[in-house]
């Protein structure tokens, strides 16, 4: 890809990518590039080592449908006891910074580079990127961020400084997305933390089909707000009574 094609980003078809998902190198972290990539099921992921931007579309893909999140008895009790204040889009910049400091995918350096943080903050200003923040005693102790297109939310990263804080953010997001009739929450790559929350994998072709269908609905742009009574929908999720 050429950096000169600033306003016309073009990616190879993700359906032709190898299973590990590396699709392209180079390009820009500009809003038009990022939005074009996500609309095709592609996301950037690279280390802060001075190398090129890497674009991925792995097979299989980690994802979960709103409402299918797994909630243990202990997590449900913690949510009902209201130890946290949970909000959306209050402080996107602080949330992505915190995710960068505690990135689960970091290996010798976070993939949420300052350049990436700036790029997603621009998407937030445009109404595409959103955050869920979890506060305890007015301190930000957990949260997540990602972006939304059509009826899909593309989760990027989460962090937790207090027990279950990131899980509470994840459950709150799921409940709100379910209320808004979203069809899928993309989690990109599986890990034990996401699996414990009910995230599974699907074939890339199935994910891309769901992506195409979900984009037939309008984008939900602007500042997001979490419903005050979101906890009321907790019984509607997949409860795990064994833990």
C-alpha cells in the first residue's frame, strides 16, 4: 500500500488472507484508513519498534453476540452490589492510555502506541470510537474501548486496576448493545480472559458475512450514554451458576 493514497485506502480482500491474518503492511493511521479497514473486517496491530503498520484479519475470529456473555454468580453479585460507577464516553483518552499501560498483548512494548492512541482519539471525536469507564471512589479503575459501525462493535482493549472492573465494563457494554439491537461484538483474538466471559471463535468467512449484514444498518454516531437501569437486564444474560 502507498502512503500517497491518503484518501483512497485499498486493502486486499480479507477472504484471501492466510489463517494467521497478516494482510498488508504500511499505510496510515488516518480515520479514512481505519474506517475502511474495519468495514472490511481488518484491524491494525503492530509493536512500537519503528516498523510499518501491520493490518490483520485472522481466521478464526473471536467474537460474541450481545446477550451471550457469560456471567458468574460472583460477578453478578459484584455488579448488583454497586461497588462501581459505570459510564460511557466520559474520558476516552484516559481509558485508552490506561489500556496502553496494561495491554494484555504487549510483548516487550505495547501495541497501543502513542500514534495509535492519537488515531483512535480522532475516531472518538468523529463519533465512531467509544469507551466504557468504571470508577470507584472517583478513581478510574477499569474500562475498555473500541469502535462501532452499523450493528457491530469492534472491541480493542480493556484494563483493570480493581477486581472484576474490566469484566463489569464488558457486561455493561453487552447489555447496552443488546438494548440497541447490535448483532455482534468483535474481540479480534481469543485469550483466557475473554473466553471466561463467553467469547468464542467463528470462521472468518462467517464473521465477514455478519459484518456485511450488520453494515446495512446506520452507524450509531456521537457520544454514547449507558442507561441508568442497565443492571436490570442482568438476568437476561447467560448466567453461570457453577462459579
